C-alpha cells in the first residue's frame, strides 16, 4: 500500500513538472517574437493592451467619461504593473510610432504610466462592456480592425490601450489585466496574433 502511495505521488509530481515545462515553453513561444523585433522599427505590428489591474467589473451607474471619481480605476498594484510593462517595452528598444487609449480613466492612466510616448485618446477604444449590440460588428470594432489593416505596411509599433471585450471582438484574444497581444494583418486582410507581452 505504501509503495502504491509513493508511486502515485511520484506520478503526480512528474505530471506537475511536465505541465510546468509545457507552460513555460508556451510562454517562451509567445514572447519569442519580441526577440526578433528587438532594436527594430517594425512594419505592421500593433500591440493591443488591456488596461492594468482595476478591481471590479464594469463601471458604476453614475459613470461619467470625463470624471474619474465615477469610474472603476487602477489600484496601486495596477499602476506599478503599468510602469513595469512600460519599462519592459523600453528595454525591447522597439520604435513606437503612436500610443492611443480609450477615454476611460483606467485605460488612459495605464497608457500614461507606460511612459513610452504621448497618449492620444481614441473613442473607438472606449469600453463596449455596457453596449448591448453585437461587439464583433460594432462600428468601434470595425474602426480598430481597419486601423490594424491600414498599418500593415507602415513602420513603427502602434500601441492601443483598451478593454477586454473590445480586443476580444477585434482579434479574438482574451487578455488578463495589463497583458497585450501583438497582432499584424496579412495580405488577405486577416488579423493574426503574433505573440504576447508578459502578464504582470
């Protein structure tokens, strides 16, 4: 009985180690594209980045877009995560063409704390969470998809900071707080995920 227990424990440990190795391998693959882009002025790449940690879901009923006191905002952990992500991007030494953000305070503050370029507000990145229409066919989604397609032959990394539901609709990605998906449009007009930025 004791031998069987030891064998079971050994098998569980092996399974855990294998899953850890597979996870690390997947994460390395997701980040590998950044090694190729290191120190370059890349063509056609767009970083879709979800705002950093802002505890809660949605926004209060009294939400006003220009009043941060009525919104769900970054906490201190989220602010530090945004700074850390910005430092990580700087170390990649990839030329950044432009940084655009949702007008929501948590996205705008994330973009500012990245400190990788002047932040321009773009209403097409505003959260669709409360919108009851089809997110995939929403004009905001179509606008951002068109921006990605139009950027295909342009130099410099385009950075969009926004929200989970928006980027899921744009590129089919499910991003954690502060995580980014690196995408690029191909000649057929399809938006492909090329890699990810690290999760905070």
